[in-house]
């Protein structure tokens, strides 16, 4: 049984597609899942709690305090109990609450307390779905690491045709099954991820940096952690936050600090994912006092920084995987393939600044995965989805002899 022993919380909100959820509960129960249904007050107008309690074999929860039984339902206990949480159907209003942590009902309160992967399957009329507020909320929810189950095109309850129809219960069931399988694939594996820019000091107030935001590296750290890996994230200056408790964050400023931290952690790592935009050059000397602007011209002497990947290639053992990034503006495939070889990498992830929606500060990215055997272009997607795809590729294609059989 595919879901044996798995604990799943299903949150149902006020949308007509709620009538399809009893079928999903039935499918999950048949495969051995332990299902707890939470309904928002409006969801109860669309499908009866009695139907869902009967199928899930657990009383449906809507309020923290159950006036009938006199029992107190703890959102924290439930949030920590779940192996997976699904919002289906999720309404515009609940998505807005999830984005802003407006925990004024038991469902959103449990979501805020949950530590497991969260899936959300929106369902609403086509114009509502297209509204910029909804589209922005979906993007934000994805950026928090939640997994979108895209609504489908088709006839809607309003008789209009378009996108907004909740994915069918049978498909949601398959998506959850895949998700749970993936979740555990890297348990006990140690993954070292670097992210962000480095700052190379010129004097106490100035530095040489770059436009890297750290978004791709942080998304990769979250993606590895969501599969059960023990992640160390070494990051240059970035305002981003990590959310998975399995990520240990180390903040650094310069390429020299990054090299020292990566060197220390590398011997224990199974995978090194070098997604940081490390400076290639740094000032030969950093001035101790602020440099004065009393000349018309001024030149700064720069020297090359050590290449961290090349340094580590010398101490890499055959059981370790080393993956680099290449950000190119011309001759992309050729340059990236050269780097794969020169830095002795198992894979390189190529970004081209010429691709729209790819690169530094954007929320989306378009990458090509390059190994000795193949070049695989991925579609343009949200960085959290690109990160999941990269991790899936590593697990399915690169780790056969290294990570899995260890
Ligand atoms: O050679 P280039 O800087 O284009 O290669 C990019 C890859 O090398 C990235 O994975 C980056 O993190 C890594 N890198 C490094 N040490 C440096 C510069 C870049 O490991 N000093």
C-alpha cells in the first residue's frame, strides 16, 4: 500500500470543487493513509462534514474548540503530525490568508504550524484565477516552498470555459504519491549548497560585488532539505530566509571566507552544489581607511580569487558529487561544457542571461543541465520548481552509484 502509515492533512475551503474531495479521501484511505480533514466554515456549505468524517474515519475539524465534545484541537500538534498537507480546493481568500499568515481559522493556523511539504490546488472561476492578486499570491506561496497543483482548463461551474478547474482527485492522488516518494530519497545524505554573491572589500565602506540575489541557491537548499537531506547553506550577503529546519545556514562575506567554510564542510558532504556567484577578482589590498576622492583618476589593482571548485576537485573522493553553475552571456553551451571538464564536475547548470526570465533577481529561471552524457534544457519555471527539477535529476541520473548505493 503506497500510503501505509503516512499522515495527511487535507484542508478544504469554500469552493464548489470541494464535492470532489470525498473521492480523494477514499483513494488515500484505501492505500493506507491516515487522513485528517480540516474544513473552513464556508467549505461546510459545499460538502458535509459527515461525509468526510465517515470516509476519513476521523472527526472533521473546523474550530480549535469543539463545543460538542468539549475537546481542544491543537493546531501545533496537528501541523507537526502531518507528513504532508494538501489544500484542495483552495480558494482565493484562503491563499491570501496563507500568504499573509492571517491565521483566523483552524486551517490557516495549522498551515502556519506545519513543518511538512504543503501542496495547494486552487479552484475558482477563470477571471478570478487570472486576477493579479491571485497570481501574485500563487507565486508567493511557491516562493515559500509550497507546491502548486495547477488548475486545469475546462468547463467551470459558472459554465464559462478556461483555467481555474481544480485538478482531478485521481491526478492529485498521483502527485501526492510521487511527492511522498521523493521526500525521503536523500535521508541521511549531507548536501553542501553555496548561494548569493561575495563582497570583496576595497576599503571599510566599499566592495566589489555582483547582482546575485541568492534565490536559486536558497531554493536548492530548500529542495534538498524537502527530500530529507541534511543541508549546510553557505551564503554571501542576502536578505533571504531559510524555512526548513534541516538547513544549517552559515553567512560569509568574501570569496576567501566562502573558500574556508566550504573546505571545512566538504569532506563530510555527499553532494556539493556550488550555486554562489563567487567573485573572480578581488582588490590586491583592502585599504584600512576610506579612500579619498582627491584625484581625477584612480585605478584599483585586482588579483584573481582562488577557484573554489578547482581547489576542491583535488580532494574530491569518488563517492562525492560536485555540481557547478555557469552564468554565460555568449557561446553558452561551449563555455559551460569547458567548465564541466576543467573543474572536473559531475554536472553544470547553465543559465544564459540572454534567456528572458532567467538570471539574477528574477523569481523564474531557465536552465540547461549539462553532464558528459547529455544536455537537457528545462522549461522556464519558478526557481523553487527549477530547484526541485535539478534535485530530481541528480537523484535519478547522477546518484545511482554514488548517493543511492552508499
Ligand atoms: O568559472 P566560473 O566562475 O564561470 O564558474 C562558475 C562556477 O564556479 C560556479 O559554480 C561558481 O560557484 C564556481 N566558482 C568557484 N570559485 C570561484 C568562482 C566561481 O568555485 N572563485
